[in-house]
C-alpha cells in the first residue's frame, strides 16, 4: 500500500550531499547524485555506488542545483533531509528516499559542467505546458 500523501513530480536535477562527513567520505568523493522525483515532503535520489548507502534514519544535507537563467548566479536549494527508505530500482541502481524537513535557497558551492538553462528542462506535467 502506498502511504504517500503528496503528488510526486518526476524531475532529474543534480544533487550533492552537503554533509559527507556523516558518511565518512572526503569532500572530493561526494560527487554528483541525480534526483528521480520530488514531492512537497520528500525527494528520491539515485545513489552513486562509490558512496556508501546511508542507514535509515540518517540526517543529511542535500543541495539541489537549480536551473539558472543566463547571466544569473548559480543557486541551490539546501534541504535538511532524513533517510526513510533504501530500495533497488528496476535498473539495479540504489534509490534513497528522504523526507525533507527544512529548505533554504543558497548560492551554489560548485559549478556544474552540465549546467542547464530553464528553457532546456521539460515540463514536469501538463499543468506547466
């Protein structure tokens, strides 16, 4: 039975773990993660095999890179999140589901080689077309 009460939006955005120390990983090892979907209350991430899976209950800080308008400074949404489930996807890749407690907008601490502009992102659903 699906206990989720919020609608999920399939959206692939670049994410980074903001608290790698909790996973005993050096900062340089915390490379790019990719989101699978978002809701008002949570996020599902595709986990990178090089990073150890966090145990359920772990509290992490996740920075979600936002699309940038030309000439604008890169921004991110910093999420205080807690791991609620770890699962294996259809392609055998690990998925980590987290609830989001607090969010705030911050200047991005990185520059992504795959930065995209707003026009290149497909709309998430028909409401945005």
